[in-house]
């Protein structure tokens, strides 16, 4: 798998590239935001670079890392894992809202990073990392789920509230679609992680919490997804 590593520290990049190479990754190193954006642009022959994952450090010397993330998302659907020193939930939600698929917080364990890379890459299919519903939507292709003011179009992966489109990341849509297909049913955290992230890795639990918080904010309906303490989550259809 080709991986685009966006990291301004050459020593960190060299060490990480060596580790990734030992695990079968071909690493392209971009030292700043401009190099990262150039790396995902089509070539003069019109060929688009094919990366399995983009590992984006947000602490870049030339451009704001969040802006780079947003611009990358406009250029490619390749999964983006942002690397941040900020551990607060608001910062992570902001990155997910801009199009990141996952995140790791510094200092991170190499095993954690590899697990997250493999988790997002397993969900990738089609050209340039284009992701379909990863099994969630295909099981009910042709279905539009209506949950009060919320409409979830499974075939097109579109979501709207009162007719207004809401932009969701791939994982946010997969999570919402999973819960929406069985309103009122409690999904265990382990089941959600297995279905949406396609992994049983326990460290994904915190990622799940961040994605739930992001969905509640984007849909402007905090009560739509209910936390069942000690078990998991369920979708509560608003009263008419």
C-alpha cells in the first residue's frame, strides 16, 4: 500500500517511514502543506496518485493543518488520518468535520497507529480510495430511511435534515446508517466498532465516542442518538 506521510520533522519522518516500510507500506514523504497538496494533484498526464491512506500531521510550518485537511478532502476521497497534539474532543471533532477519517493523538504508540491505518484502509474500495458504505448501505440498497426530520439515503450516502443536506464523513454515515436501520435497538459498542470500523481493536472505542458527538452536532439533534450507559448506543426516532 502507498501511504502519503505529511510530516515536517525529517527525523520523525525517517523513523516512521522505516517502521511503515517494515510493515509493507511504500511511503511518500511531504514536508509541509504545499507539498502534501501537490502530492495528491493529478499529474500532467492526468493520472491521479493512488494512496491507500494519508497520514497528516496538523503541526505544519507553512499552512494550518486543518485547512490542509479540508483542501485534501476536496481533491481526493483517500482516507485521512490526522495526527494531533491536541487531546480535547472539540479539536478532534473539528478535524472530522473537515473530512478526516480518523485521528491519533501524540505521543502515540506505533501499534495504535498501524491499527488505525489498517482499519481505515480495510474500508476503502474503488479508485483513489473511494469508499462505499462498506456493507452497511449495500445490505439495503435502494432504501431511504426517514427518522422524523432526518432522511438517510443509503444508495447515494446522502443525509438531510428538513430537506437541507448534511455533509458527513464516511464513518459518520456508516455509523448513522447502522443505527438508523434498526431504530430503538441498542447496539453494543463492540458490535458498532466491528461493523463500522471492521476491527475488534479496543482502542477504537474513544473514536466511536467522538464520531457520535460529531453526528449529534452536525444533525443538530443531540437526543437522536442515545447513550445506553455501559452497553452502547441506540437511535431514538423523534416524535412527530
